[in-house]
C-alpha cells in the first residue's frame, strides 16, 4: 500500500511549462495544493526526471490548467515531452498567458499563471511554489466552481472520479 493514497481522490490539473515563444510541455498532476493567500501561491510536486522539471528550472514559471477531458489528462500524464511534442501530438489548443509567457490551455475550466518563488528538493521530486500572477475561471463564484462536478479527481492509475452534484451547506 502507498501512504499517499490516503489523501486520494485529489483534483487533477494539467501543468503547462516552458515559454510559448520557445518550447513548451504539458503534464498531468494531482499532487498540487494552495499554499497562501497574502501572497497568492500554490505548490506542486514534479519528478526531477520529467521534462516539465527541466523547463521550470529553465524558465521559472508554470501554468495550472483545470480541464474535464480525462483522455487528455491521461495522454499528457503517460507520455514524455522529451520524446514527443504533446501540444502537436494531442492537438492541444493553447495560448500565452496574460501575465507570463507560459502556455495555458484554451477552453479550460480555469488557468493559473505562476512565477516560481521557491523550489524545494525532496527525494525524487522538486516541490515548486509559484506566486499566482494571473488566474481566470469559468462559471465561478465565491464558493468556487458553480458546476464543481466537472472538476476531475484522480484516484489512482487509470481510476478517475467526478464529485457528486449534491452540494451541502452547514447550518
């Protein structure tokens, strides 16, 4: 058994890395979390052997893209950007961010553009902390996504889930 599965299922995102004017990559990630509000920041773990790690080390920026497309999530999560151009191979429509020249996926439920402010090496991964320089989300209000059941959760391997449409408020 793997200890971290006690925290699953987890929201899954696609991390965009590189510079849209030079080289880019996309990878799936569920090891991601908000970090702070005063300095709007989030963090995620990236294997040091991944092409995403190489590009983030080089350009010090990344994007977080929330999509419903499980097929795309699986494809970018199980292929290497060192071997293929994922944007071309998987026909990913992307554009440059508004605050940073990081690739963001068009039509995503949300895009967050992050500038790396700290990285922490822990075993086989680098934990990147990024300051959110710009973000946009579709169909969003004070409680988050109005249609939260569209946000995929990764359980393990090929197992994914979507939240129930039932919303409960505490009294």
